[in-house]
C-alpha cells in the first residue's frame, strides 16, 4: 500500500509534518512497515481544505487531528 503525503508549502502550513510523524508511529506500532510505503511529494494540487494524502491513487484531505481515524479506517482497515 502506497501512502503519499504532500509536503508542499500550503500542506506544510496545514500540518503535513505532524501527519507524517503520526503515520510513521502508527505504521511502526502496528508493525506494518513491510505493507505500508510512506512517501512525501510536493504539491499534489488538492490542498483546499487540508493536507493532501494519496492512498493508492485515491486523494484525501486530512487535518492532523484526523490522522489516527484515517489510519484505522483507510490503511489498517484495508490490510
């Protein structure tokens, strides 16, 4: 599973670093390192309401406080 988090200027200001940190911790905590590939990219063009996160081609808009719920539902819930 490939997860790409935008680290462009707008998403950085909206908390992309915090989201990356949380996702790294959750992947490690659940021992999913071999199944989840976390990546960063510059502007994905979908940064209207939150940090742009792409999961296997599907685009999501996240806020740092939504990260754990997103992880449980969209990442761990699909594995």
